């Protein structure tokens, strides 16, 4: 790839021979010779000025730029139209940009495809370009010919908010030798040469595509959502009592609401039903007491970003014994894929991300006084780089909060341990789609 590909929006200039196009078959015509009668000699007259006729000039159309924003996939781009009333979207198909500028021998068409993807795209540094918004594209081009025409295909691929975007421009031009010969005869001083014969010009013919590429970047995902508090309350006197409060979406994108509500409610209902079954069996076995069994969850925190909704719940369960035990639920939902995430899914490299959490957790926990009720083996085991050890990691406005339940890194008497990692320390580690815009 040429060095100028490192600068944004430059592509190799095509050769004159391959880009000369249709409509150029202009040949000077030789009129047939006919005998002329010598006119009688007359007195010379003052010559009249020759009237000039207007010569066709290139049609240079000024584009009207509009913005397309996909709130589901989380990206936006600008596109050109001739008519202010016209709109376009990638799902509507081909965007014809041949009017910018309009030439009879060159046709340009743009298509954009966008799909959710978790697979990173890679290419060599020489095949990358970066737009002013920081969006990095992988670039490639192919040229093929058929039936007197050539087709150049320019492909640009990038990831924005977990969406794979592929932008393709196909340029069609004629390479018929008869056309080329006519254009050579015409010469580039003829006004018609610009609209019918001139070869590909990387500044003129790529300007409209450059305008689209410059605009591709992230946008807000979906409209704001509204949360309400739902409850599960059940009681059997002298046996058990259940009180659970949890968040549910009541307004906003219906598909996101369905995914989030199910991810939070369904596991809670399953745990409650299991608890009731166990309590009922304990009652039959006369194993209830002292004190009735209880299951409660009433403290929760939620975090929202353009790409993520995170619900973190905490509570306690008592089934007899010396003390109740803490229980937690942590749901991190991707608003685009509608899938729940492990903490490792937040990182560009999952393995390196868990290793980072493991190292920083050990360092920060070691300074806590509660670690007097622990030892190195206990601490190291509870902070091994595994998703299960960091399952209670939740997102906040200031960074990641990691909670280690009682017994995980220290004795029960030490209580649960918590550390916070600010967003600035996670720059470059967290995927761009999950990293907050301003922190």
C-alpha cells in the first residue's frame, strides 16, 4: 500500500488509459469536397463580429448533507442528496453518488452494511486509515473489467460500538479503445473533455466518499429508558418470609426491556422457588428454627450508558445457623446484542483484562486492615484471574467497583471487601464501545 494511504482519504490515482469513459467518441468530421463557383469580385466589407455559442460545461452538483443515526446499533454517518426532501439509510440499498460531480463516463455507487459483531477486525498498519472522529478503517481495493468497462471496488471496514460497518464504493468507467482514441483527438482543452473524457481524479471523484468516511462514528444507542422497582413478596407464618425488590424497565426500547427484565427477574424467581421448596421440606422435617427462614434483596444500584445497563443487587438469606449469608445478583446487559456479559467481556483482551484485575486487586486489598484476617494463599486464591472471582464487578459513574463476598479473600468476620478502579486506569483496556465517553 502506498505511503499516502496513511493520510486519510487518499487512494492511488488510476491511469488515464483505464479511466477514460463512455460518451467520448468525439471525432472531427471531414466534410466532402464540392466544386465551388468563383464569386464576382466585390469591394471589401468591414468584417462582422463572430457570435459565440455557449459550450456545455461540467455539471457540478452541490450535495446536501444529511445524517443517518442508528440508535439500535450505535453508529451514525453523513450522506449526500440532491433534494432536501430525500432521505436514505443503509437498509434501503445503494446510494448513487454519481452526481458529485456528474460525468457521463464515470458512475459511482456506495453501499453500507452494519451488523452486530464480537469479532475484532485486523489489518496491517499500511492498510489502515483513521478519520477525524478516531474511527479506524481497514482498507482494500480491487479492479476488474468486463465488456469494455472497468469496475473499481473500494472497501472500508470498521468496528463502532460493537457493530461491524462495511462501506463499499464501486466506480464504473469505460475503457473502450475507440472512446479513448476519440478523447485523445479531442484534447483536454475542449470543454467537453471534463464531462466526457477526463480520467479519474482522486480529489474530485473521491471527495463525496471522503465526506461519508469522515462522518462515521459512534452515536447514542437507543432512547433513554425508565426503571421501576418490582417486588416479589411471599410469606408462610412461622416458616419463611420473602421480600425481594429489583429494577425493571417500563419505558423505552421494547427489545432491550424484554432482555433486561428477563435477565434480572428470571434468576430471582428461580432462586425464590428453590428457597420455598427447601423451606417446605425443612418444615416437614421439623427443621425450622430457631427463627423462621428469610430471603431478602432490597438494595440495588443501576448504571446506564449508551451501550450498557448494569443492575447490581445485594441482600441476605437465612436458613438457620449462626448468621445469615450475603447474596448478590449482578446483571450487565449489552443494549445492542441484548446479551448479558461477564466482566472479561468488557475488555479488549479478556485474558489480559482478568490478569489486570487480579494484580490490582491483590495490591489494593493488601493495604486493607481486614487482611489481618486472611493470608497470602487465601488472598491469591480469591483473586485468581477467573470470571467467577470477579462476578460481582459492577460499573459506576467513576469506574469499576469489585466486591469480594465474605469468605472469598478473608474470614467472615472481616466482612465483604470492596475496591474501586477509576476509569482513567482502565483506558485502553476496556473496549471502546463500553468505555464511558467522558470520565
